[in-house]
C-alpha cells in the first residue's frame, strides 16, 4: 500500500556497538573516561584523573549502580588542560583544592538547579571552579 512513485527502498544498514570493560587501577579504583572513582560502600567519590584526560571531563551520575556524591581533595589539582566539566546533581560535596590550578576551566555543566548547586559543600581552594560559568539544568 502506498505511493510507489515516491517510494525509495531503504538500504541495509548496520551499526557497531562497542562495550568497554570497566577498568581498575592498582588500588582497586574504577576508571571511566579517564576519571578515577573510589568505592565508598554505598556511594562513589571522584579521587583523581589519568594523564589521558582531555579538555572536557564528564563525571558520571552512577558507577556500578552507586551514586557519585563527592569529588575528593585535589582530584583535579593542576589539571591545566581542563576547560569544561560536567557534574551530576548527585554530587553534594567538593573537597579542598579540587580545581586549584585549573586556570583553563571556563565552563561547568551541572545537571541540577541553581538552588541545588548552592547547597553543594565546596571547600577552599576552588576559585577556578567558582569563577567559571555555571550552566544549570544540563541534561546528562
């Protein structure tokens, strides 16, 4: 049924799905997209990054089904190549000097509201984070 004059057959199409195994470092921490996560039992924390991190970092909401609730002290310290970071609204605390010496950081994409952002406990030494442009309600 239909208009055969305007009918074009759709060619066979294929797609490739690549699944990468979850990596762990020598201390048992998990590495996803060059960000290192520590298992705290019920929650996860960001504790650092690999040397391969690029200009844009993405902190996932959950690792192994557990919410990522904190970014630990010095996690991105002196990550001078970092220009933007995406943070999920599950994060409730950002430790000391997490973004110290991240002078290229210009944009923070936060999945929550401005009110939620203002309720995050942000410790000292994070002026590069505070001085960046915060984009609220960013969809992850």
